[in-house]
C-alpha cells in the first residue's frame, strides 16, 4: 500500500477565509453579509437579509432562509477541491491471498467524501482504503466501486444514486451520507423520512448485501466551520446520528458511529472540511469493523 502523507492545514487562514465578508453575492440569489443582524450562533456565516430571508412574521420561512444562507456562505468560502480522476472503481488485493477465494464486491454510496473529494489519488479515497483494509482482514480480493455525487443529500442518494448499485451484484453496501443534510439544516423529521426511504431502496436494489451505515463526523473537528456554528451543528449531528442508527437497527443493517474518531488537522483535506487521505484511512478502519458477511 502506498504511504499516505498527511497534508498540513493553515487553520487560521481557513477560518479567516470563512469569516471574511465577500465583495459580492454569497451564491446565486444571495446577498453580501451585513454585520450585527444575524443570531449570535451564526452571525459569522449568515447574511442578514436578501431574497432568501422571509418577512419577520413568517418564522418558519425565516429559519429556512437562514439555513440556506448559512449553507451558501460555507460553500462559497470553502476552497474548491476536485475528486481524483479514475476513482470510480478498483480492486484491492491483500498481502496474503487465500487460495481459491472469490472476490468480495463492495460499493460506497454517498456524498463528496465517498466521491473522493479531499484526496489526490484513487487509492487514497474512502472506498479504496476500506476495500484494502477489508481485503487484508478477509484475505480475499475486494472489487470496489462508488455511487456518489458532490453535494448529495440522503434524498438525492435515493432518487439519483441507488440505481447505480443494480449494475452488478454486491456483497457489501456502505452508506456515507448526511453531512449535506446537516449543513443544509434539514429537520429531523424530514431526515428520518429520507433515511428510511434510502435504506428501503438499497435493500430492494441489492438484496442479500450487508449494509453498513456510517455515522456523521464531528463538526467541531472541521476548521472551515466557525466555532459557534460548529458547536451548533455538532448538537444537531447527534440527533441525525440517532436517526441513522435507528434505521440501521430496524433494517438489520450495521450502524458505525464515527463522531469520536480522533481526527486532527493532519487528517483533513486542504479545505478544512473534507477528510484527506489519513482521515479516510481512519474512517475506513472504523467502517471495516462493522462489515459482517453472511
């Protein structure tokens, strides 16, 4: 396996980039932030007005507009990273291959982390590293592939990505999604509905496959997120994690929490948000422990 060298992050520079007011819009239809008007817990990242913020009498619409504004500001300030080329599939071969064994077929379904954003080479991404860890454990080859998209929510995974799993039989499906739902401020009831639909669709599309559902990472470990907002998102992440765990239990899948992984700056990509190669390795080792073949 190639040696993975963690990349250093200038944490102060990342946080200054997030907080710095932009000269123009924060995204399509957005407006530049106005100081002093947003609630204290999101004042550094949310604009105070603009087309997405509803009149004062409509509290629900105002909250929805604020959530969209927060998401736009985070997205606008994050350094743009690309997924490595040719990282859609591969084969992991263990150091000791069991004689006469057949290959295990693995798919990782989800958002940008599953796509490989934050890594520079195909062998560094989550799916490839998970396949290698699992191959060494089982002493079998692991054929891996991804079904992922940047910015994908749980609902998007259901409606646009799960069908890709039907292209060939699978032994293991790993779900790595939910961070975009968290950052977009999706309500717990909506998230629960979307997770239920996703797990149902996976089990119907890949019958017999072991399903592993990853929990959400700790937002307070991400330098891109200002501290007050990160703490708020961390509390919400625990609620969404409970939803993921409940869905996994009811569908006889395995839930693997990752919020307590000791991820430091060396584990993250240059944007201070996505896991880098070392972060993917730590995540892969945690997920591999949850895979149980029938």
